[in-house]
C-alpha cells in the first residue's frame, strides 16, 4: 500500500470512494463527498493533509485534515485541525488502511507544526490512536452530540494546555 498526497486528477475517484465508504452507514447524512469538495475550495484546505491510500494503483482510502480554531471567551484563537472524513472502500475495510491513513495524517500534521486534531467519531475506534474526550479539556463543539463521540489528540505535548472554548469550523462544514 502507498499513501500519498491527493492530486487534482484523483478528485473524481475520491468522490466515489467516499460515497462507497459511507453507503449504508447509520450515523451520517451521506454528504461527506460534497463536504470534501467544498473544503478543497476553502481557506481551511491544506493540500499536504489530503491523503489517499493506493493498492495496485487503485485509490482505496482517503483522509482529510482541515484548519479549525478554538475560540475562548476572550476571543483568543488557538489553531487546530479537524479530521473529517476518513474513508475506505467497503471491500477494503478492516485491513488497517484507515488506521495507516490516520497515523500518516498525524505524522504530516505534526511536521507542519500543528499541535492538535479534533474529531467527531466512533468512541471505540479513535482512542486506539490516542484520542481523548474533549470535555476533559474544557473544549466544546458547536453542535449537540454525545460527549463520547467528541474527541481530540495532542500531537505535541501540552498543545492544548490552558486552551478552552468553542471549536469554530469553516462555513463549508455547514453546507
């Protein structure tokens, strides 16, 4: 398997991959592929953090990290990243491709000097990568979702020390 930066020639294949990966999933609006299209055209997009996984020259997995902010009551901003989405073709799921993509995304994000990543995801999947519930950090998401699904990871030690407030997602997350 090869993990590399997504290129514009991959966009159509990635769109279909994301559609396939979320087909039949219960806790989704099945719009992730459109979210990715919007984010690619936003100021929050970081090309180095849009990654594909290939097996035999076929794209079988995708992960995207985009810029977000945590804003406290004094309007102090702390930059972070949002992980959304991670997607693997149905017939390639369960083979560690998503895990490899997440680890590679962490590595690249850290090399670009990002200190943390925030996500909304499955409470049993993400803790194995070091994600913890954000409620323990005094950080909130701007929508009502169960605490156990709101997680973060510090890519550098104490990256979120004394950081609290509300996550501000780019407008592209809202359609």
